[in-house]
């Protein structure tokens, strides 16, 4: 028997991850429209948190100015949006971590778009992937079986425990400190609260990084420039084998 509530919640979670992913890319009109319109489905599991990042003061000019001020034109040393800038002082360790992330993506038949240059450990890409898994969970519940949905849930838990849940809360804290006010301060608060709630819901227990683990490096691991589609999503060519 189809569990309508579980489908709705998985879909809502996927939508939140997707919105967060877009919100961490350079702002365009698409983001402004989504923030102003909001999404009732997302409020199923995130209200009233969702309201904190919705439409307040979100014109395109303001968002773009805040983005440039917060993230700059190079990798931020204060709140880097890349996982491998946290706790990986050596390029070899970074390459290992990137390889593991890539393994998760390949396992679910996705690749990163070539519309803009971005590494696969960027916060937007990892959020997009986790949302993708949530949507797959909803699809499996609606069209296949609980067993297939459970595979998607377990993948979400493992990815959260090994990657996103380890560094996203610290990134959010540092981002909030850097932004101080405005949209990205609100976004940082939402991200931290949402990831914390998701870890609790999934039963994920990541070994989270602390501020002392932030070790930004000037060099980038060889071969780690991947593409991230700014217009809509980070991933393309997902397998349709559900």
C-alpha cells in the first residue's frame, strides 16, 4: 500500500535540498522567483525555518552584491564552500575524499553538468545530490517498493555521515559569521538547522569537523575541476532505471 505521507515528506526534503543547492550558486532570476513564490511542500517539514530564507529583501541586485561580498572571486579563506578544505591538509587526502564523493555519484548514475566550472565537493553539488536521492526515495515509494526506497534512504544516511554532515554545519557557522546579516546569514542558519535535523532523522552520526579542522590550501588537487549547471541543477544524465 502506498504511503502518501512518506512520499510527500521525501518529495519535500528533495525540494529543500534542491533550493539550498541553487541558493549557494551565483544568484539569478530563477533563485529570486523561487524564494518569492516559496513552496508549500517544503514547509511540510521545515516550517517555520523555511520562512527565514524566503523573500525578505531578495532582489537580484541585492543577492548578487551580498554573494560577491560574502564569497568573493576566489576560494574564501573564511568560509570555503568546498568539503576538501575541511580537515584535509594534504592533496593526497583531498584526492581520496573527492574519489569517494565521485563514487557516490557514479553509483547512482549521475554526472556533473558542464555549464560552469565547479568541483564536485562544492556545497551546492553535494546538496543537489542528497536532494536527488530524496526524490529517488519518493519515486521508489510511489512506483516500486519499500525495498528500493530503503536503498535510497541508506545512501542518504551514508553520504551524510561520510561527507555532507561532517562539514556543512561548520561551513554554515563560518558563513553566518562572515555574512553577519542579510540573506546569506539567514541561509547559513537554515542550513545548519536543517542538516542537524536531517542527521537526527536519518540516524546519521557524522564525525563533524570543528573550527580547528579548517585548513584552506592555495593549491587545488589535480583533475578536480568539475562542472556545475548554474541555471537549474548540478547534475545531468541521471539513470532512469527506477
